[in-house]
C-alpha cells in the first residue's frame, strides 16, 4: 500500500491499493477514463471529503491484504 495524498492520481491509487476501485465506485469517481484526475479534484467534483476517501481506501486495502487465501 502506498501513501495516499491529494496530489496522487486516481489511477495511481487504484494501481497500488487493492480494493480502491470499490471505494471509488461507491463515490462515483471514475478510475478508468478519469484516472488522470488528482484525488483532490475527484473529491471536490464528487462531494466527498478527502480524509473520508483516504481512510476507506486504507481500511479496505489492509483488510484485503491481510486475508489468507
């Protein structure tokens, strides 16, 4: 898992954090075609607080990576 900052792009976060796609989908943030958008811009455009988004991505990433297969 990488450090999630407002300056990271949506695509960078999806590529490095398992489960981030689920969080972006929840908030209707385009992580495919709109992947070049920074998290700061994506949050503003979709009405979600950056810290909320960041915490949800970190939580789901930890949960997925700690699951034994």
